[in-house]
């Protein structure tokens, strides 16, 4: 099955998708979810770091 065939297929088509098509679609969705999850996690920790820096200053500079 070519990538072009996969790209042209629509889940609303009358024709049922093959197991190969479904596996490909599921793989692509899982990969996209993995990437967006990694990006969100990185943004989350960057935000935490910014908030920490604003509250406490840079690491090692908060002497008591």
C-alpha cells in the first residue's frame, strides 16, 4: 500500500479500511501524540523553571 493511497483514504468512505491501512493510521496517530506530548512536557518544565527563576532567582544564588 502506497503512502498516496493512505493519504487519499477517508474513514468516511464506503470501502472498509484494510488492516494495513488501520495499522498505518494508528501508527501515525501514535507518533504524532508522542511528539506533541514531548513538546508539551518540555513547555511545562520550561514554565516551571521560569516561575522558579522569577521567585527564587538563578540556581545557586539564593543564600540564606
